């Protein structure tokens, strides 16, 4: 049986892990055999995702002790066996779970997720979460959208055709209107 000091240490370590991530998924991996659990851990490691199985009471106390964040919406999902997936990308654990289940069955089940203070409850959120775009992807898309009109202007200027430039100016004016 763990001593009070052991429990306090486990809670403190978990508080530190939770504070240092903006992405955590709570899953139920119960009824998975040892081989499947081992495969899941390997898949997490390859995907730069940390997986940790914790006692529910320790997890809840750790969440309560994290300053500046309110995890209370997740508390009802902290039941049964709980494995936490920590990641740097919001959609990475969802993609991993989705891919893993294609090969191995119905587990793990998503209980809830916390992504940069947004809360998602239930396994039915998995598909949507797996399709979330990360910050870098969104920035890339914005840059691409901004570059497209500039490329058109440059190509029209390089072509030296007044007709093309006039058409491009009209197009830009129409978009601005």
C-alpha cells in the first residue's frame, strides 16, 4: 500500500505534467490485452505522445491543484480505468486512437479531451478531433492564401501585358467590393 508521501509525490508529478501541456486526452483502455496495450504504448511513443495510466483520485487531485486552469468539466469522465495521453499537437492523440482502432478493435475509448482550454466530452468527438488543424497548418494556409494574389500580380507584371494587368486589377477590385 502506498504511503501518503508516495501519493503526494505522484500528485505533484502529475500536476507538473498537466501544467506543461496544453493537450491531454483521457481514455479508457480497459479490457485491452497485454499485447494490445504494449502496441498502444509503442504507437504513442512513435507519435511523440506520452501515455500514463493513473488512479482516478490522483488525477482529479492533480487537476484541482493546477493553478489558472479549470478542469472541472472533465471530472465526470474520470471513472473506470483512465489512461492519459499527453501531446504537443491537439489532433495527434485522436489520429493515433482512430488509426489504432482500425487495426485493433474498439479500444481505447475517448472519455474526454482538453486542448488549449477547450473541452471535448465523449468518444463521438474522436473524428472531429482527428481532423482539427494545428497552429502550424493554419498559419501555412493563411500564408498560402495571402501569397496567391501576390503571385497573380507578379506573373501579370512579368508578362508585361497591359490587358492582363487591367483584368487582374478589375478582379482585385471586385474582390474588395
